[in-house]
C-alpha cells in the first residue's frame, strides 16, 4: 500500500445569510456582520485559526496538519468562532445561516454600504498549467455576482517531498492529477448551475498558486465545507493526487486522458463526462496502485456513487444548513466540545449511517 502525509490546509469561504419572517434568505456582507479585513483578522486561538472578510464572503484560515481528522476539527473551530463573532455583532435572535455556495447574486443595496475592498475583484494573479491568458475582472461595484473559493493547500516541507517536487514535470503532474481526482470529483458532487457561473471567472481547471509551504490548488469552490464528511472526502482526494505524484505514478496515469478532455470537463462542469472519468479512470487507480486511502474503501465508493446519482452533495447536505451539518445550532448554539471520529467519512458511514450503507449495498 502506498501513501503520503503532506501538510493539508486551505482558505475556504462562505456567505452569511439572515432568514426573515417570510422564510427568505437575505445575504449580509461579511464586513457588515462583524468580521475584520484580512490584514487584521480575528484570531480564535494562539495557534492561528482565524477569520476575516474577503469581499462579501467570509473566509477562514485554519491550522495545517497532516491528519484529516485534525484539520476537520480546526475548520469546525473556525466556523464556530465566526458564528459567535457574527452573533455578538448583529445582536439579534434571527437565525443566522452560513452557506458555501459557489456563486450568489447580491443587490446594489448590499454592495453600496460595504467596505471598498468588497468591491474589488482579483488580488494576486493565478497561474494555470493550460493557459497563460489572464482574466479581466469586472467592476465590483456594478457586477452583482459573487463567488466562493475552496482552495486546498498541500505543503511538502519534508525533505523527501521537496526532492520529489523538484523532479522534472512533477509539479505540473501534481496540478494535473489534482484536476483528475479532486477536480473531477468536485464536478460529480457539486452539480448546481452556480458552479458553471463561477467557472466563467474563477476556478478553471489547472489553476494554482505557489506558496512558501508548497502549492495552493484553486480550482475548487467551497462546496466541500458544507459538512465535515465532504471535507474528509475532498482532502483524501487531494492527498491521493499528491501520493500518485510523489511515487512517480502520475505521468502514466495522466496518459489515460487527454489534457483537453480533462480541462473541458471541469471548465464546462460536464457532470456526465466527469462521472464517466471518475468511474472508468479514477476509481481503478486505487486497486491497481494499492493506494492507502478512504476512497479505496468500497463503502465510501458506493456512497459517493449514490450522491452523484441523486444530483450531488446537496441531496444529503443542504448548503444553507451548513451550521446544522457541522453540529452547530443557531440561534441556540449547541456543539460538541471534543471531536468525534464519526465525522470522518468512514466513521460517518459505519457509525452514523448504517441504514444508508445497507441500502446502497443492496442496490449495487
């Protein structure tokens, strides 16, 4: 069995909503909900978990770690800390909702009272392995669509990983393999039209930035923080891409699909072709190369297949109920002090969702 242990991190974003008496969700810009700017973020602990506004959306930065369970707990701490800060600032009993939607529509009434930074698109330029074209961003004071990023960070500070990444083409192979595994899986799981809207401006296939700790994969929206189970799945997928690259298997794997097809499937959010790629190209990799991963577990494979067939992750995890999915309640906050392994995808299926497991096994 092969595996690696890169440092895992990210900077996912989400939108803040207030639900009114008529049941309508009204978006509130994160700066008006009490979050500071990124230069002076609110810090939840000495270890550096933090949150701030980045445009209209809220962004959390959590501590990197090699363990998916640990970083999932760190994410939950950031979500909880943000919720408590927003509740304190708004001083209201109206239910607050966090939602990691790929794109949302806002109004001029929302944008005209925001910090000027909320009207600016594009900070540092992205790099893309398929294209050198730069995107011309719209005027943020007039353009009424906003997007969330769910960028995944992979750190390779260990000497053996640094050496592997210095080998010819390995960095490019890593980005391509990130497209093949978490990128394709994101198309399968997040099937809403808001993803296609986002990819006209952000998150095209092959998008990345180099960082001091390693690499930041910028193709994904933040749909995967809708629940801890999705966090578990997507970080497993990202780590598996790294494993194939470090063990110098990626180049032969990538020969099974053209760059054009991979790029087009992600950029066009082609769920049908992404599902075909996932089932016929990606899944066989796990047994062929003996990858030690939750995604090699037949029950996890069946569960992901059932989500895809039912229209994606929203069939089980309503993004507007993100706080509920994380075990948080609003306006009456309830949360577990510790962290429960059952929130990882395998523990979730075995300990929390045995009835579903039984059903999907029988269907197969």
